[in-house]
C-alpha cells in the first residue's frame, strides 16, 4: 500500500506545475500539456480546494512551496464575482475557518445573497460543502444556532432516503436519478462535522450512510462512479476516479471512524488505496511515486478525459443492473488535477 507521505510529496511536487501567474491553478491538465502560462482552465473551486489542502499541510508543519497568504487573498477577492457557486462559498468558509476566520462574516453574507431563493437547486456535493463550512465557522465563532446551518441541514436531510441513508441530488437529464458516489462521501463528511460540533441527533443518518457506502465498495476496492441512492446499488461502474479512492472516500470514512460509527473503515480505506496501487481491473498502478504523478482514473475506452462523457445510465435502465465492461474496453486517464491534489493533501498531509 502506498505510504501517506508519498501521496503528500506527490501533491506538493506536482501542484507548482499547475499554478499560473495569478496564483490560481489549472483545474485539470495533461502532464505533457502543462505548457502555457495563461489562466485558461483555472477554476476558483480548484484554488479553494488546494488552499484547504495547503492549510492542512501547514497545520501539520509540512514544508510546502506556496504563499498561502497570497492564494487566500486572491480567492477572497474573487468570491464576490458573478457565477461563484454556493459550493465554492462553502469551501471558502471551510478554508477560512482553518485560516483564522477574519473573513467569515464577509463569506457568510455572500452565501446568504447567493442562496436567497433557497437551497432546492443546489447540487448535493455543494450542499455538503456548505454544511461543512458553516459548521466549522460556527464552531469557531460560537454561532451554530444560526439559521443558515439549520436551513442547509434541513435540505440535506430532506434528500436522504431513510432506508439507505443515501441522498438524491437535484435532477439532471443526463444522470436521471443516479448520483456520483463522491457526493455521498461529501455528505457523510458533512454529517460527521455536524455530529462532532454537538448535533448528535444526526448520528443515525450518518450510521446508515456509512454502512451503505461500505456495502457499495467492490471486491477490487473501487467504488462505482455512479450509484442509485434509492436502492443502494451501482448505476454505472466506470469511470472510477482516483481521487475518490485516495482522498474523498478516506476523508469521510476516517471522520466516521473517529466518531465511533460502526464499520471496518480502516480496512475499507486500505482496499481503496490498494485499488490505485495495481489491484484494479487493468492491473496497473495509478500512483507513480517515482514520477510524482497520480493518474486521474480508469475510464471507458470510448470516453477518455471527462467524467460527464463517460456516464450513461442506459445500461442500468435496460438491464436492471450496472454494466460490467470488459477490461479491454477500459483505459487510464493520465490527466493531472489540481483539485484532486488538494483533496489528497486534505486527506494525507501530516498523516
């Protein structure tokens, strides 16, 4: 199994190549294609996740090559721009709570303006980030009774299937009722945030969700790319993204273990890491410590590159179960993602 310090080193070695002159990061780039110095392809979300990971590294006293203050200043300056999502604001609030909290009030105001129409149309992943950010900032300021925390929590729990603990997402024509498995991990992590802050009434939902996620892990250690939250089953197996295996899953499962929830969380994390270390359908490594590189994931051969192009629920509707592709129809996507590397730091820096 790959050592946590190796993952930490890969992230801190690769991220400087993905940073542009403004201080932000390219969201995704092929290793051999990181050649221009423009800001094309950068996203605020990627920058915030990187900031979150760097702040984790700083807490762990890990040497890193970035100016965290400059990145934080750039992000705070961009949060008021048009098009900033509630999820980005939630992530920024989460990061700001870790950075000292001086801008919490400002970000809180931006969230209130961005969600004046309610939370019904906010995607599940973003809603989970909002819950985590609001909970962390509430702990810091002593304001967990605020209306926003309650409103976001009510919306989250209103989407949860009481039988499986899994949550529906806002409807999209492309996905139908299927949801990315990563969004369920972000939900579990948000519930753990709420419980740890004293809202223990959400423990039952967290227990059910954790059990469902453990049950969904496949024999090779992978979680399916898309799941059916109503039936707790795989909807589409591939693409399987490495960040889910290395970071997003472990972050949530570790939080569940620390709260004393029921399940073999350490064993599940180990199997997930083994998947990226050759125990996968292709029998190939997706973590290359010698090259300081992490491949983006394993995708269907016909749809390299983007998660969206690799997803179809047609097989699920026709067959009644997720289609298991032949290994010959799968490929490795070698793209480098700054956002993925930020989550890797959040999961493993200082571990």
